[in-house]
């Protein structure tokens, strides 16, 4: 066999990645069976065979070093594995790595993290997937990042607030504490109400068009005339925004207010301007 044929055969037999197959063949001097043993020893063959299985369970880890906030999600197949000390430790190790390497553009493609996961994952006997990770820099001044991690460690959200204060305005510790609490409440909102977007501008045009099409079809099925449908659709879209857009949702702290109004009221109380500039939910 040529080297290309060996690589193709090895990938078919083990399901391992291209680079891993090349390395295994190099180490085994192009001996196919020895290369398979090499991959199995590293756990890469078994991991690859499990790669197609769904990872419906997992764990979120959120950590900060005071300068950065890291949030990572590691998936697995069963809740049993997600609750084991080794899986918890691996998820924490990923977040620690992120804090130590805050400049990485894409953590899910980072070779250092891949190595950490490949060393630990085989012992779980399940497919392990690492697909979500963010690391934010804590803003200077009165800017704030905070998060909410649900008690099951399966759901979390992180929020960054930008604080603009009038000239000469002092950012008092008690006011800063209220802003930190505000950020946590907004993150809790994102988790509890399953927010998908920060604001209406973040909703993709194709998603809005799909919702319009659904609204029009529903109205037609209800026997509504065309003129009435045209008037109804904008209202249906606004209702959709209230379901999925964080700032449009009714606040869990006061259902009479939207999250945006809740933020604005807090800002008015503190004599500053507060904007939610980032939001992510795992």
C-alpha cells in the first residue's frame, strides 16, 4: 500500500483523525496493525469510534482570575459521567487553561486543550464533545462582568455591562455592588427564560422571515382576511422577540417591566447609564 492508502485504511478502521493517523503510522514505521495498537494505546481510536454518538448531557464551568471570565461547556452522553469527579475536574481544567491563555481565538480548536481532553476523555467510555467556550476581559472602571451558573451545572449565562457616568460622578462601592448584582440577575434571566439573543438587531433576518411566514400561515388557517393579516404580523413578531430576545423579555424581577426597563430603572437610581453590551448562554 502507498502511504495515502495506509492512512485511508487506518482512518476507516479506527475513525481517528488524519493527523493522528499520520503520526501513528510514522511511529509504527507504516505497519498498519502496529499503528492501530498505537492509536488504541493513546485512546484515540476508541474516542473516534464514539464521536458519532450524541452528547445530550454535560457540564458548564465558569471561572475568573479577576481580570478575565472563562466559561466552558463539555458534553458527554450520560448524566452519570457528567457528575463524576474526573469529568468535573476536566471541565474545570479547561476553564483554568482558558484563563491562563486568554488570547486564544477559538478554544474549541486549540491544540493545547485538545491534548488535555484526549488524555482524560478515553477513561469515561463515552463520546466527549467540547464545542462552547468564551473568555472575556473584565472592563476597566465601572464596567462589570457577571454570570449565573444553575445548580445542576448544565446551564449558565454571562453578561457584560458598560457603565457610563457623568463627569465627576463617583463609582461608590455600594453602587458597584448593585451593578454586579444587576449583571447576575440579567444572567439568571438569560438562563431561566432561555434567551437566545441580546437584542432585536442580533436576530438573523432569516429567523425573522421564518417567524413571519409562520405567523401568516397561522392567520390564514384561522380564516383571517389579508388586510387583517398585514396588521397582525408585526404584533406576532414583537411577541416572538419577547420570547427570545433578552432585553425584550419580561423581567423575572418585575414582570411588569422588560429587562431593558429594569436596567434603565437601576441606572436612573444610580445616576449613571448602563448598557448590556455582551450576553452568552450555554
